[in-house]
C-alpha cells in the first residue's frame, strides 16, 4: 500500500510544466493567429427586414425574373377535395367552436 501511494505521489509530482521552455507553444499559437480573417474594412451591420417586407421583395424579384408572357397571369389557389370512399359513412367532425 505504501509503495502504491509513493508511486502515485511521484507520478503526480512529475507532471508539472517546470521542465518546459518559457516559449513552449508560442509558435503553434502564432500559426493559428495568422489564420484569423482580418477584413480590410470594418463591416457595417445591415438593417433587418420584417417578414412582410421580405415577402414583398421576394415576390417582386420572382416576378421580375419571369418571362413577360407569364407575368400577367395570377396564380389560382389549388383546392384538393378527397372523395368519400365506398362503404364508409361520412363522419361528423367535432366543431372547432362550441355552440352557445
């Protein structure tokens, strides 16, 4: 038991950084520092758009890219109706708003 404690104390004491040179790791850190992006001009933060403005700008951009023949045609909404299947009775759906 004493031997194990002595070996553990010796192992812990020998793990210090005293044996390293004072400049240890400086070249490694300097190489990583050179890889950081340094912009020539400081960047200004662009003001943000709200959702409605972004939607208007996007739709105007898409309309501008479309051929002239299709620019006047408005998109019609698509209505999908699923037919009732044979042998299945129509189920009454629960109302979303309770009746008074």
